[in-house]
C-alpha cells in the first residue's frame, strides 16, 4: 500500500464530511453555477425527498460503499450487495461500470452531439427575428418608422435577465434560512420568489424603454401594426437569447464533468476482465468487487513519493469535487447528464424561447391596456407551474422529457394567447385588405343567375379552387 493510498484514504472521510456539511447548510453560489438553467433556484441536497429520488444513483452507490472506508476494511469485509458473480458481469458490463460511476462512450462524440442545441437555438432565433416583418408586415408605411434592428430592447432585456439570474442564489439562501427544517418548502418558496422577480423585471422593461401606443391609434387596444408590438417582441427575444446563451454554456460545463469517467469500449472490456482476474484487492476467484475508485482503476500500482504527494492529493480532491457535482446534477435530473437525449436538451432551450415570447407579449398587452389585475396572476401561475417542474422534488419523478414536452405545450399556448391579445391572429385585417382591393379574391368560375343550380352542383363537387360566383344582372 503506497503513500498515495494512505493519504487518499485519510483525506476521503474529511472531504466527505465537508461536503455533507455543505449539503445540510445549502449550496454555495459556486455549486449553483452547475445546476440546470431551467431550474429557477439552486437545488437543495438534504436528507429529504431530493435524496430518496436517486437511491439507485451509480455515483451515490459508489460513494456510500467505498470512499468512507480504508482499504483494510474493504479487504476484510466487502460491503454487502457490492459483489456479483463474474459471469453476470460479463453479461452486462455496462451495468457494472455505471455502478462504479463509469460510462462507455466518446467525450468528443458527446460534445459534437450537443452542438445540435446551439444550432437549433440559432435557427429558432433567426426565424423569430424575421417573423414580424414577414407574417405581420403592414401594407402601408406606419407614421412612426420602426427600426429594423432593436438594439436597445435586446440589451435592456438581457441585462434584466442577468440581474434575475444573479439574484436566484440570494433568494434561495434567504428561503433556506427561513425554513431550515423543510428543504422542499424552501425550494418552492425560493422558486415562487424568483418567478415573481422575473415577472416584475419584465414589466419594468416596458417602463424603462418605454413601450407605449402611438398617439395616432384611435383605440387603446394593442395592435400588431403599432411599433409597440415590435418593441415587446424584441424585448422577449433579448430575454430568450440571454437565457439560451447561459443555458448552453452550462450544458457544456456539465458535460465536461463526465470527461474523466467516459471510457471507450476497449477500455471498458479491459476493466471488466481485470475485475475478473482479481485486480481489485486480493484475488477473489471469479468475483468482482465494485469498491475501488476510477482513478485507481485507470492507473493501478501507480506510486507517489516525495513532492508528488500534494499533487496526487489535489488530483484526488478534484475528482471528489467532480463526483459531488455529478451527484448534485443527478439529484436534479434523475439521470446522468450525458444520458439525456440531445433532442430533449434542444427542446428545453426552444421551450424557453417560446415561453419568453408568450409571457412578454401577454404582459406587454396587459400593461398597455392597464389590465394587469387579470393577466398578471395567470402569467405568474403558469410560469410558477413550469418552474416547479424543474425542481428536485418533481423532475426526477416525471423525467426530463416529460417536463420538456409540457413546457413546449405551455409555451405555445402562451405564445398564441399573446399574439391574440395583439390581434395578430384575427381576420379583421385580412377582410380590410380584400375590401380595399389590396388583396384580390381568387375566383374559380362565374355562373349567370339562370345557372344557379349548376353553380351549387359545382360547389358541392368540391373541385373548385377559389370563389364560385353567381352573377346577378340588375335591370
């Protein structure tokens, strides 16, 4: 047993107790940086519901079984439930590796696959950026020209989003201090406070810009023809762009935590064979003991002497920190981050963009109508319900894919409701264009009045393209 093994064995219980005390007190701001962006507050890691949801976590299984014990204890009495027949390990080596916190796969391939997330976000942002000028382009020029690029709106909304993002950690700390015995209640309270803060910051952007209807409007009803519609639209895009940028960056950071535990198929097969030869501890005659850390497995027999002891301990501590962070992410998602399909991760970011557009349009229309008393509670309720889906008591139970699909449906509902409040989904403007001959009718066939029966038969045959006209001659 080398110097490195002795030092690591002595340091592991101290590091474990240090992290356990952080769990009881709540997460630090550094921990919150690795949490999923759609979680509105840092997640807690107490001994309540959040822990029970990941009892089968491979990282937690390995921590509970080996890191808090010295090698002599492991050799004398293996932890119950950690040994299995080597024949069973051959049948399912992937399961054995995941119990040790190891996964088969290529890190470069995982990173390359995650590129779908930023690419899809850029495409969605480009579509929504050109949509107002293509789908809701006014035929006559507006008395007040609208700029083609709304830089002020983008910068203002991005700054307000950053403020809300930075304040989520103090809100969680305050909620944890108010409800220390109830971590789940503290999560709900901090989530509600963060949702309220985001909504108030969205409303403040309308006053800071400011967003108002032009004087030429005969009615105070918001319309997509008014420049205020473009301002609200670009405020929403700025908010969504900041959200997507930080979320994508956090996604890459989370994936990087698994770089050291991703093995190729050849390495995984070699490790399973070494287990069968009794590489871990003393020879075990066909038994496999899952108690050794990945660092020792990857470099068996590596000795450290002299000045290298401190460097070796630092590497081990960094590995423990990465292990702890991976466990916290598994408590939020319920599964390892690299096991989440890339399509679901991209859908989460698209959900955030659509939801930002919908909520901003709803709040802007209510702000201009002075009817916040009706719209504001509904917006808060929908936003809070979606935010609670991404909290540790809920997300591991329903799954990331379910939360993403529910978020998509809710976001689309908010978007269409917001467009409806601005009159962007009505046929009034279409009828007006037809009446002023700016949009010509498509006529399929004209029948004289005497052939009205033939006209009805032609209409009933459903073979016409356009209008079927019956011409009446006035005498």
